[in-house]
C-alpha cells in the first residue's frame, strides 16, 4: 500500500452553506446530499463548510473544495 486513497471521481456541482446546519446541502455528481448522508460512490458527507465539504471514505477524511 502506497498510502494513497483510491477515491471515486467526485465533482462538487452545487454548494449551499448556512449558519443553520439544517439549511446546508451540496450536489456532488448531481446527487443532493446533506451532512451525514452517504454518496452512491461510497463517501459520507461529514460536514458542509463555507469552503467546501468534508467527506470520509474508508476511515480517511478529506475536503472537496468549491471551485
């Protein structure tokens, strides 16, 4: 193992951040997601932040940034 994570191809299409967590959502690969939801590709949405979305995949967290 070389330490890299084999992450599915993910694209952040729409990013909506609000101070109220219930109002936050993203579209990743044209699929609407909220915090704690699981993408069809496998990663879990841990947190939607002002800069992007924190995803967890196979025990590793990473940030998918807004373009």
